[in-house]
């Protein structure tokens, strides 16, 4: 058995690495994906292009604008003199936010009345618009508190200040709230699924297309040995890609890894059982390599969208949430982010690892049972 399996492994590695393009897909593409996700995919909102329409033009209105500029989130790029000019900037997408400060702003503050400021936000990107509204509300609230404290001190005396509630916040695991630390570890799961699905989905069907399946038929190799010979090389490639992406993420993007690397590799082995099993199942039911590749992508894209990588699963409809329990990517993302950011161990991650093990065994069993040593 071991001698036959060894020859199968040698054959698969030779077939994979003899093509320079395939070597690029296996080792270059994961690095490019990490770089793209690390630099381009981020939910952090900074340097919000902002326009100002100041009808009051007072010391108070200028202080109001200065507070937003000093926050580091808003970048005032235009100061307009009419509402039409403000509207044109929003329509053209040249600014994402615009403040209109009405005349009488300073007088309202001085007399203790409500000083209204209109904030216009480009809601095309709902995430950015929500962040802009949140930042603006906090800055305006802080200004309002400072005005109240100043007025109270002036009325009651400098030696008496009003009571106040101060919220002391502490962020665990991702202290700087960098979305890069959230997304880059997830690239490991996505890269491993993509590479293993692409390679294994064409493994069996390629033998049919080039005619070597007949040679395999007349050998004493068993279906189990054939499946192992097809999966082990791709499993080793999957582990190599995990190491490659982890090195780039940690040393290039400074993504912290708080947990155990041994646990990461153990969870990766369970995850590979599932992705390799799915790929082989696709390969056994496909008749051409083109059909196998299309089927692999048909599975891959919904798996990414329903994994929680980009969109929270809790926000999805209940029916869709139930479907995500069949998605191995959902569980592995929890494991990877738990190891990288939280440093948790198997006592916390065992439900996800158990789910991966069950899905992996089921997928490999289906692929093995589907493979028939015939020319179907």
C-alpha cells in the first residue's frame, strides 16, 4: 500500500510543479491576495473629505469647524459660499460630508439656545456614512458639554464645577480597532479554500480527459489509496500556503498572533479535510476540467459571502443563517481570528473544530464512495 501511495504522490507532485503557471498560482497568488486585502480592504474611515458652508462666520463657528479638523477624521477641502455649490460637491462625489452653519450660531450659544448645524452626508456608501454620523455626533456632543461647563462655571463660580459621567473604555484583542487585523487572518482561510478547491476539483477529471484513468484501472490501487494520493499533495500545498500567508501577515502588516501555531496547524488539517473533500467530490461528478472549475467557483463565492468574512452572519435572514452551518469557512474563520487576535485555545474553539472534523469526514467519505474504478 505504502509503495503504491508513494508513487501516486510522486506522480501528483511532478504533474503539479512541471507547469510554471501552476507554481505561480500556488505560491504567488496567496501573497498577492494578502497584499490586496491588507492595503485595499479596510473599514477604517479617515481623512473624510468635507465641505463647509459657514453663514455665521463667527469665532464660535470657526471653533466648531476647527474641532472637526483637529479630530484627525475630517479633512476640510472646500469652503463654499452658496447652498448650490455645496450640492454640486455632494453630487459629484468630491466630498463625503458637508456642514452648513446657519447665521446666528454664536448668538444661540451665547444666549443658551439650541444652535443648529446641518450635516449633509453622502449615503452612497452606507458604511462610511454611518461612521461619519457617529464621529460627528461625538464631536458635537463634546462641544456641547464644554459650552455647558463654561456657562455653569461663569454662573456658579470658578470653584464649583458640575458633576459629569465619564465613560472609561477598554478594547480587548484589537486595541487600535484596525480592520486590517480582522481581515488579514481571514485571508488564510480564503486562500486555502481557493487553492485546494481549484487543484482538487480538476484532479480526477483531468485523468479522464488525458486518458490516464485507463492506466489507473488496470493497477492494483484501491479507491482509498487513489483518493489519498490525490489529496495528500494538495494538503501539503495548503499547509505551505498557510505558512506563507501567516509570515506575510505577521512580518509585513504587523498583524499580531496571540495564540498557538500548533493549534492553527491542527485546525488547518481539519479544514483541509473539508475543502479537499469538496474539491474531490466536484471532480468525481464533473466530466471536463472546465465544468469542474465552474462548479468550484459556484461553491466558492457563496461560501465566502456566507462565511462572515465581510458581512456579519447575525445580520442575515434566519434561513440563510441556517445554511451557513454547512459552510466550513464559517468555522475556520472563527478559529483563525480566535488564534490570531484573542489567543484562545481548544477549550474555547472546540465546537468549531468539531464541526470541521464532522464536515471533513463526511466530504471525504462522499468523495471516496462516489469514485468508482470504472470509465463511467
